[in-house]
C-alpha cells in the first residue's frame, strides 16, 4: 500500500518561500497570481495491507516526525498498489 | 481557481532526504516501511477562471520555474474556488 502525505502551513503562518515563488512568477510575466504556498509531499511504501491500520500508522508518523503540528497541517491519501 | 502542483523526483533519482526520513521512521519503531520519497507541494491561487487556460499557464510555470524537469516530475490538480 502507498501513502501520500501532504504537509502545508496552517492558515496565518508566514510562508516566505511561497511568497518568493509568487514574486518570481510575477517577474517572469505570469499574471493574476494570488497567494502561493509551498508545502511538502512525502510518499511512503507500506507493507501494511489494511487501509485503516495503514492510516492510523501514517497519522502516528505525522504526529511524531513528519509534520510540525504547531504550524503545519497534514492530509493523508492512501492508494493500493 | 486554485491549483496544486505536486513535484517529485523521477524514478532512479537519488533522494537522500526521503532516505533519511525512512531511516528515522524505522528508528522510531515503525515497521514495514519501504521506499520513502520527499517532494514538494505548491498551492497557487489563480485569477484565471477557465480550467484549460489555467492548466496551460500552470504547466508553463512548472517548465519555467517550479520544477527542474531534468530530475523532477510534476502533476497539476485544479480546483474551483
């Protein structure tokens, strides 16, 4: 089973890297770009076959290592493979 | 319209950061973890209302700035709002 974890800053948390991307896109001539936010994408291969157990385990990984839950949100997507 | 761009390393490109995450998860006691890959997630707000034009424009952004297409793949997801 494969898991994808999307980690992004919570609303209100400053994201200077996203801001820099937005400014650079504007400088390159792209128009009509509003807020840009940069986050992380982590893809994991899991031996666990049960979706519920896999989700529980990935949630645990997010809380313990992958995300800083003070300033970041995470979303988990599971896919068979 | 909102766009989410997922950027990940192409198959075969070494990903030391992903490897470090995998080793740390194993050290924390998580079992059955195979390959771990770390990528980027970029969320953009676009003034463009037409989905086709928006996708074209975001593809252009990926080619010019967001992704290093020599070693990275990108996937674009569009959502109204």
